[in-house]
C-alpha cells in the first residue's frame, strides 16, 4: 500500500534512507582512496589500476538498465524491491571484503573481480532503494520529503567514512582503507535490515515498454540536450579526475597526510551541503545555465588557488577547498534541474514524454565521464613517470606532472563545461513559451476528448 501525505512517519522515512549510509560510505573510497591504495600500498602498476577501474565502470553503465528492467518485472510475496535489496547486500559485503582487505601481491585479475562484485552489489542495492523510495508515496511533496531524508543519509555516510581516519587512525591495528571497509561491512546489513523491516513494499510492476537504441539517439536532436549532455560529460570528467588524483596530489605536492586529506574532503562536503540553497537563489536570479557557467568558473578559481598553496599548509588547503565544495553542489544540482526543462521541450517537439529516457541518458553520460577519467588520469601519471608506491621518491618533474593532471586537466574540462553553456538556447523566456504551448496543446486535447465522449454518448442514446 502506498502511503499518503498524512500517514507517512519519520521512522518510515528513516528506514527508506538507511541503506544510503553504507552505499555513500562505499562510493567515496572507491574513487578516492582505493585506487591510490592499490597503486601505493599494494604496489600495482598505476596505469593498470586506472584501466581496470575504467573497464569496470563502463561495464557498470550497461548493468544498471538490465537490473532495473528485472526489478520492474519482479513479483513476490515480499514485494518488488525488498528481495533485491536483500540480494544485493551479500555482493556488497563480499566485494568490500575482497577490495578493502587485499594483501600485497594481488594482481589485476583480483582487482577486476573484486570491483565487479562490489559495483554489482552497489547497483542492485542503490536501484532497489531508490525505486522503493519512489513507490512508497504518490504525492509530489511527500516524494521530495522522502528524498531529502535520502540526501541527508548519503551525506552522513560520506562524513562517517571521512571521520574514521581522524578518530580511529592509529588507535586500531588496521590502515585507513581497512577501517573504511570495516565500516561498510558493519553498516550495510544494518541499513538493509532497517529498510526491509521498516517499509511495506507491495507495489505492483507497471507496464514496462522496451526502449531501443534509436529512442536514446533521438534525444540528441535538440540543441539544448546536446549542450547539457556535453556539459555533464565534462563535469563527470572533472569529478572523476579530482577524486582519483586528489589524494595523490595532496600527498605528493602539498606534503600532507591521508588524515589531513580526509579533513580537507570533509570541509569540502560540509560547504557543499550549506551552499545548496544559495545556488537555488542564484539560478532563480540569473537563470540556471548562467548559474552553471558561474559554478564552472568558481571551480576553476578553486583549482587556480590550490596550485599556489605552499606545501604543508593544511589551513590554506581547507580554506581554498571551500570554493571547490561551493561549486560542487551546483554542478550536481543544476544539470538535473535543467533536464526537467528539456523534458518539456522534448514533449512539445516530438509529442512524447521522455523524461525517464532523458534522466537515464544523463546518468549514463556522467558515469562515462567518471569511468574514463580514472583511466586517463592514471595512464597520464604513469606516462610522466610518477611512482605511487609507498616510500618512492619522485623527481620534481613527476610531481609537477601530478599537479598538471589534477589542476590543469581538470580546469580544461571545467572550462569546456562553461563554454557549452554560453548561448544555451533553453532560457527562462523560451521555457515560458514552451509551457504556454504545452498548455494550449493539452487544453485542445482535453476538448477533443470531451467532444468524442459526448458524440459517443449521443450515439448510444439514439440506439436505445
């Protein structure tokens, strides 16, 4: 049974959000700490690590729609999504145990298998949780409330995994990566159990039309779609490069410790949470595409400032990282808000509501950017001769190369996103025109339907 606005309770909201804590705690180390750990502590070739991560992420992109389609067709006495939530947890735990507790001497095949299991479990659990959250209520406002709790849980998971090194580093007989893995192994089954026991999943599968490759490609006919997807690809590269090389850059160029890097990232995400309402106001005042231009420029400012921070200055690194966190929120929030406008334009142009396809395309584009970024970054670091193994001494030119990848390459991608938004055609004025045209179209369609119904009623009366 779906819950109405009046009936939904906080414990239900908390139960829905609970699996997001371990999933968020898993996501950040996978792109930030784990690649560096395999190249440094475990001594694996840097380029090989990057290529394995890139290959698995590209496979993961194709895995999501397959699992989503299977969930739509699932019918059990326990509901549609809770069985998948339960099934995904062993995969998450098994992959986490392999990935976070690996010993020196493991090879690329081991990393490949561990990543495949981990990402498969992550996809199953995350898709099941999001679908379950979407189906619990039919109310527009209640769904916003549900996903606001989900966002809080996601942020809580990130903060949890960031605080572990600060509070437990050196106090327990394991490294930072192992601590993060242990937190996931503990919280994953607890979060899933809370959701499975606390939420009633009795929704039935709706009709699920199959989307073809032609349907996806047709979405690129609109200039606004092409521009936004181009910006999203570049922003995915920005996020992926900074996440994959951030720890390496901070250790090698700024001479800080992994614990201090965790403090920097914590400040980054805290300011990201606080800045969200500010970007909403900025977008309202200057339009969303111009706000995204401002966000891209702000991130380029962050990159320029951190280049000049002298080694050993954690205080300055934290201050500068506030600019990065401030921009990060907009790069995630604004494209998703802009895509809703494109969905209206698509419906007016082609007469079909393709909102689901558009969001699937956006998520896929972003994943491609993140997947490719790890491979590009690590191959470049290997090419310039940087050695990430623990205790290695790198030449000044190699360290400069790390800075070039983290700062310059990322700034180029952010600048590209900025350029794609200049002259963006779907302005606020254009969207008002689209909304007016859609209103006229819907009014005419409703009038035609009423006339047909009246004609049919008249024919029935004559026959009687």
